[in-house]
């Protein structure tokens, strides 16, 4: 019997290889999300020449499609029966389409009109989001199936978030240092059109490798996973079950909190390169170094999130971490607007931004890990009420929220840039100072509102450690009754 084969999933401990293979799959989502959040708007706006409002609107259309597609994918995954279980068939099937659609996104046709490019962006954005959904939802749902233990879930999801950061930051660093390099015509490498096609090809290859490695690496866990019961159900029944499951009060509270939090984070990511390039006037080399500060913050979050879960509980920990993260994120911008920071070029500016970047990423990622683990804990509470295991359906909402990080962020940034009349093909240091100032004036209060709404929603979450453990005991007792006195099956 392996170390992972125990009597009850509630006390199942996972081996290090299983955690690593499970977490490694999120490299694909990290690459995709980082590309959307950091480069997509500036590429299509400043390089391709599509107006920022059109870019933002295109991504919002893709996000609306996601809102319908994600729960459907989760519901199908929850009820799928195969010799490879509920999740792995989708994970394998998504690998190649994810890579191809991401490559297409960064290779728009030359010479097309704005209208045609707008349609192309919508189509490719929907494609990559749809295929990443087919992988990400089943993959994330595995966390609630692999273990039901309160703190073990937080540890498992910490691996997922860590690899998500590693994947995104690795490609971000490679883009700035290898593909998007300054030349005689482009002092800022991120405005150089020559490197985006090569970046897209490399990123697609990394995503393909990550998905297949994770699927193959967790394939041996299939015998331990749940199979849905055999039954004949209509589309009407599936739809009724889907809406009934998603009406769970704690889930709705957490969904609202996660969505507003994702909006705030997404806005920060999508507008971040504009701030670094035009507000702070950092060099490409300095911007590239933010990858190390972000990776440091993510690594610390990987360590402290399970500790916070154990010491404070998931909800209390998130309520403390999120507002501190918000202060670190907008603090330097507010200080600059209040003329309390030295001018750009001062030797203290970059270190300040670097340190606060570590704090922002560390605390924000820790809060996100805790909220993801809270979603996993809803699964058993919902099972008691409905009699159904709905990991995929609940994590479909998590996947939608994660994609909202980039989608809503890009859309909001596009509207902000249009509202303040930010010029296209702008050169750092040559933008009207009032326009640059307006960028900060628009961003800071919007961020405060989004973080505040996230905290307000989070107060409605009601599942505690004690309540979760009580749910596990009730489910175990019910399983023993169904088995009519037979011993529990070895997982």
C-alpha cells in the first residue's frame, strides 16, 4: 500500500511528486494569463494600432462567452464517466488546441482594417479562453478530489499558485530579455513588434509541455478519484442541478469576493506596464527585474499560506491579507500624486517599487490561495445538501474568476486609457504630464473600491474549519450506512 492509500479521503496525504505534477499544470494558465494581463493590450493598442477601447471591448466579449461556457464545462466534467475518470480526458484533449490558439493570438494578419482586427481578436481570445477552460476546470477540480483535509488542500493549491506564478513570470522575463528587445527604432522593447511572434511560439510550446506533463504525472491518481453514478439525465435536469448547486450561500459570497478581488488584481496587471513605462519611466531592464520580485513574493506566499490557514483559518487570513496587499499596490502611486516621492530617475524610486511589489504579490497571492481552498471546502457542504459531488462546477466559477483577472483588467484599462485620451504609439517621457497624472487619478480610487467590495462580500462566507470537519464526519457516516455495514473501501 502506498503512502497515499489511506482509509478515508479526509485524511489522505499526498506525496511530493503528486503535488509537483498537479501544480505544474498551472504553468499553462500562468503563461496565458500573464500574456493577457501584461502584453495583450499594449501589443494590440500600441504595436498593432487597434484603439484601446476596441481591445478592451473585444476581451469583454470573450469574457461574457466564458461566463456561459465555464459552468457548462464544469457540469459536464462532474458527470463524465470514462476509464480515465472525470477529469483527465478533458486535460489531454485540451493540450494541442490551447497551444495553437495562443500562437494565433500573437500573429494577427498584416494590413487588415481595425474592424477586421477587432473580429480577429475576439475570435482568437474566445478560442484560447475556451480551450484553457477545458483544461483548467477539470485540473483545478482535482484538488477537492485528491484530498478533503482542511490544511492539506491549502498546501496542494499553494503548489498550483506557485507554478502559475513561475510559468507566467518565466515567459514575462523571457519576453522582455529575449524576444522584446530594444532596437534603433524602438527604445522600449515592449513596443518592438518583431518579437511578439517568437514570444507566442515559445509560450505555446511551454503551455503544451506543462499540460501534458501534469496530465501524465497525475494519471496514476485516477483509481483514487470519484466516479459519478450511472444515471440518465436530461439537459433540463442538468441545468436545474447546476443552478441549484451554485445557489449555495457561502459560494455566492465567495464568488463575489473572488470576482472583485480578481478585477482589482487584473486591473493592476493590465495597466502595470503602462505605469512602469510611462508613469515611472523605467527601463526595459528594470521592468524585467520585477519578475524576480514577483517570483519572490509568490515563493513566500507558497510557504506562509498553509501556515495562515492553520493559525487563523482561511476566511480570517484572507480578510487580513487582502487590504494590506491593496495598500502596498497603490501606495506609491498615491504618494507620487501627492508629490511625496522624488522625481523619476531618482535612485530610490526603483527599490521602493521593487520592495512593495514583493509585498503586494506575496499577500495578494496568499489571499487568493486561501480563497481557492475555501471553494474546495464548499464541495462537501454542498454534497450534504444536494447529494452530488460538484467539484468541477464550483471550480468552473474559480476558473472564470481567474480569467476575469485579465479580461476585466484589460477592458477597464482600455476604458481608462480612452477616457484620459492616452495617445497611441506613445514614447516614454513624451506624453503630456497631465495625462500621465490622470492615469494615476483614475486607477487608485477604482482599485480601492474593488478591494473594498471584495472584503464586503467575503464576510458572507460561513464555512469554518470545525464546520468542514463536521461535514466530513456526516458524509463518512452516510457512506457507511449506504454500504450497510461493509468496511470503507481503500482509496
